[in-house]
C-alpha cells in the first residue's frame, strides 16, 4: 500500500516517465515545419528509439530582426502550434527552446538521455557554422548525429561539371538537373506513417509572441495550396502581376510547411517552366554553398569597384514606392503592405535601384530581407546580383529595364498599378530620375569600374 499523501502515478504518467528517462532520438525541426514527407524525421522515427521533437527559437536570429511585428515569426509560432496539436494526438509533444542553440542543447542534454540526433541540412553561412558547432559538441559526448537533404531536390555538389567544379551558369545546370529528376530524387519519405514511434510525453508550452518579444502583424500568410491549374498555365501567366498567375508557395517552401518534393511531383508533366523555377532555387542554394561570399560581395569581384551613389532621398523614395515610376511604386507598396511582390516586378524594382539610382544592390537585398515573407538568403542575394549584373549567369550590365515599357507590356490594363496606387490618374508624380539620363550614367559608371 502506498504511503499516505503520495499520489499514485497513472499508467500514462508511468509510460511517459519511462520513455523520457530511456535513450531517446531527438529530431530538430528547422526549415521543415511539417510532420509529413520529412526526410530526417522519417529516419529518426525508424531509429529504434522513441523520438522527441524539438525546435529552437534562435535568439541570434530573432534579435537581428528590426521589426517587432514580423509576420514570419508569427507564422513560425502558428506552424509550431499546428505541429504540437498533431503530436498530442499521438501522445507526444514538441519541446520549444527560446535561447541560443548552444544553451538549448546544454539544457536538452541535461534533461534527456540522448542517444542520437537527427536534422535536415541548411547550407546558408550562419546555419552551417551553427550546425558544425552543434555536431562537434554532440559527437564529443558520444552522441550520434545524422543529417539529411530535405529543403531542395539536389544540393551541395550533387550536380557539378565533369571536372567536379560547380556550375555557375544556369542552363547547363538545369539540363543536368532535369536529366536526373527521377522517382528516386523526389521520393516521398512517409514520416507521417511512423508517428507511433514518437516519445510519449505531456503537452508542452509554445511561447507566445509577447513572450519572445514580438507583437501580432497585420500581414497575413497565404494558405498552403498547390493549384494545379496555375502550374499548368504558369508559362503563360507568370509575368503578369495583375492576375493570379503564380502559386504563392514561396513562404511555405521557405519554412518547409510543404515538401519541395511534393511540389515537384505535382508539377511533373504540367509545366517545364515551373520546374525550372524550382531548379533556380536549387541553383542559388548550390551557388551560396560553394561561394558563401556571394551574399555580401559581388560574385564577380570587379563589380565591387562600382562607385555606388549615396542617395538617402532616392533610397527612401524607392522603399516607400514614391519614385514616380508606377510599376516600381506598385511593387514596393505591395511588398510593404503584404510581404509579397510579384516575381516580374521584383526584377524591375531591383534593376531600378541598382541601375537607375545607382544604389548598391546590397541595400536592396537587405530591405527585401526585412520585408519578404518568403525571404531566402541564397535566392535573394542571387537574384539581386542577377539584377545588378554582378552575379553568376547575371543579366549583362547594359541590360537596363525601362519601367514604363515593362508596365505597358506586363500590366497593359493597369490592374496591378491601380490596385496598389489608388491615386493613379488623380495625382501625378514626377519621376525622381529620368530614364535616358539614368541609363547613360549607369553604363558609364559600370564601364569605368570594369575596364
């Protein structure tokens, strides 16, 4: 008979305590916020040990976000809550840590008997440095670490030239990418079928926005939906911002609430152009992995000699959508109000900043980093360098978009411009720079730097 005052443990509590005191496998969520078709989670669940899922709200990253009303942070927390609800259905829970990765792992190792750790790759410079430190620390303690490809179709050095060197031109890269795109490359890892292997534990607490120093944003995240009709028509509709011609999957691919493999499987035999966009994503990740300097310096070093202008008023006009060029202004206002900008318009506004205003592409890249819901360092830096002419396989420096002609070609009915510039036709705004003069100045300064 138990002693007086001592509470009997239920069978559930006993099972939970036994599982959390037994050897565990840890699965670390990062840019893969889903339970289905998740590579590292699949392998963790088949490891033979109960699996405890964790997430680290990295204060190193969060502290550098300038806006305390960042919709991306809110999206991460809502995604974690959705995961927690699903884990609870299987008698498990998510453990969330709000700290540096080093501190989080110290606490994890003090609390649980960790046998092995599983997570998916992230090849950006900071995550690589972070992960190298974590792996080294864990292995010194005798803990096995298993990492996997998940956020792209082909990564690192999977697609290289016959010499072993990375491709720096997209067309031959895409040819190889497409040739190797088979069932094995886009297989589904049925992690959702093994959730019975999760560690049994009580529901945990997901921190609120307020608890981590943020506030609700007015910006909403588009629902996760693969629209087959949009994919089929993608080649015909993708350049016209006034219609719904793109999938709006960017933010979901960025945070991994959808598997890139499932997106590719949905697009096969529907749109080669759409598949090429997925390949561009892989290409830029590969470029950043092999050339990490390209996120802060010109891929082609000579372009760092360009005498960029210090123009605070011009930059402010660009940021707020007050340049007097309707397509540029509509794009920047869409970005500021929604966290999204149409792909064609991104090229036009980037070219305008670098070439019409002759302002350093890095300033534009940083502004996009603050605002874009689907911000991805590799693609953002790669596309900005493409616009500036300084990147691999970039547009030639003398290719300078005429914003007025771009508007006539891709928004002929003014649907997009009128949506984001309500004063259009009522109030005239003088362009802050004249196109012909700006084009000549740009070519002159680029030539001077590159001679």
